[in-house]
């Protein structure tokens, strides 16, 4: 059974409650996406949150406020974890995980690869989610009761059964300049063993593209809960598998994820295991 199905069963939520919460997640994601499109190319402020490249704009803040107001009204008893404003804690194990603008650096540069991501978790396990990719006019969503969809059409992961025939996507954490564990070696290794590896710059979009079959697999590290919470159930209910890497079950806390079609999972993990970590000297460090 998929992890999102297990979490949903353990949460005690009934089918009609899950349906209602999914509709709320979809509406929140669409409201966020509309706000982002309204402000795209019209940014007023850009600030660095501390680590080089970790940006926040007025569009992030405005979008998050719209989503928070909506969720507070529709689900006043459910806790919220939002990227920019932090926690709003309530009683119970249910929690919304919100990324109002996944791909802020892209957005700030006018690069149209960004999303609004709304995930619902129970006891730190994703249950359902919705991802709006407004520049493409696409809304992805999934729940254990119904499967995964994009704009109302059922979606599925690919059936590619060989890593050498696959197209992958990955990303690099904001602290990549400070850490040798920065995914550079893995990127090069798998680029030479697949049809290619793309770097989009928005984890939610990457997960949506795995679910819809645009790419065969995705791995990354250094992610936050809000980067993954919506995408995990969308991938799982589209027939994909989600785990930690190089080994272990998926854990929302540790920031590492591997998501792909089930046919290439073992081979992908095996190749990731082979990667030799960088040294400082290997790319000009001291």
C-alpha cells in the first residue's frame, strides 16, 4: 500500500472528508497560482533570506497571505506550516504544508518554471496535495481515494524500464556552495548513464512531471517539508514510488527524496550508490 494511503487510513478521515480537503487544496493552489501570474514580471522587492540564492519576493508574501486567509477560513482547526511565515499550530495531527512560490529564483529572473504547492500531512506523512503550475495553466492533484490528475485528466508515471532510456530531473540545495555533499557528482554520473538529467529549480514541478510522465525519475536532497508534501501523494497515486536515497523509506523530515516509476527504481538507487563524493580540490576549493 502507498504511504499516502496508509497515512490517510490512520488519520481516520472519511472519504467525503478527504474529498472536501482535496477540493480545498486545489482551490488554495489555484488562488496562489493566480496571484503569482498577476505579479510575474512586476516584482517590487527581492530579498535574500540568509543563504546565497535563497530569495523571497513581495510575490511570495502576497501569495502566501492569500492562501493562509483562505485555509484559515475553510479549515480553522488544521495546523499550517508555511515557508515564509512558519507554523500556525492547532490541536490534532493534520497539517497543511504550503509553498506559495516554489522556484522563487526562477520567478525573480522571469524564468517561467514555478509553482504553488499545497500538501496535507498527518503525523508528518503526506496524505494529499495540489500543485498549480500557473504559467502552463496546469493544476495537479491527488488523494488516495481517486488517484492523480492534471486538469481533470488521469495521469500516470512512465513505463520506461531501463535507466539508460530514461530522462531524469534533479536539483541543488541553496547551501551547495558550502557543502561537498551537494549533488554535483550524482548529476554528472547520471547524465552519462541516461538520456539526460534536467535541473528545473522547483521541486514541486519536478514531482508533478514525474507523476505525469514528462520525466522518468527525480532525486534531490536538502529539501524542506513544503517542497515535497504535495508532490509525494501525486507521484504515488500516479503509480510511482517514493523513497529516501540511497536507502530507506521516505521521511519528510530528512529532506532527501527519490521519486520515479517503479521499473527504474532499483537501477537508479544502484547507480546513486556508485557515486564518488567530491573533494574540495576536485572543483577548485581549498
